[in-house]
C-alpha cells in the first residue's frame, strides 16, 4: 500500500468485520468458500485492489461478475492506478465503484470511512442468507 498502511490497520478503522486475503487466488477461494474458507460469511461488499499477486484484480473482478451468487456483491476497486484504461476496463466488467487510493494517510482514512458509511449504512444491499448480524 502506498499510504504506508497495512490491511490490519484498515481493520481497526472499520466498524464492521473486515476479512483480508493477500492475493487474487486466495480471494477467489474465500469468496467461493473453498478449502480453509468453507465456513466464512459471504461479504456485503468487496474492496478489490487491481495489483494483486498470483491473479490480478482485473481477473478476480471478471470471475466475480461471472458467478451468479457473487455478482450481486458490490465490488469497490480501491487501487493505486489512476490510468484511464484501468478505470474503463473495470467498469466494463461491472465494478460498482473505482477509487484511486490517496497517498496521504489522513485522506486514506477518510476514504475508508466514506466507503463504509456509504456502502454499509446508506446503500440498500441484497439480503445475505448466511449472515447472523447485519453488515458483518
């Protein structure tokens, strides 16, 4: 992360549960509940970086949007790229939002809080049958 912030630090900023995986292959295993992820809850939203190792975020997005269950989950691309081609491609693959990560730490915190507030408080999302608690 260019902001110098780790994913575990982001977890502290979120009021809701945040699950983190370190590469695109692991992301798909998590989302499809395979292997060690068989008992995880389906997320309400997906924060996706384009620059993931093993399988990049563009490939992950494409696979998410091809899956009948996963395609209903909003995907927020949060990445360092501000390339017009990247922006165009992720919207062509039906990303719900594209945000360029701010380099400034305080701006980054504000972006994360805004994402959480908008997507988990204001927006009405489809029901999620495996949830025990709202927005967890």
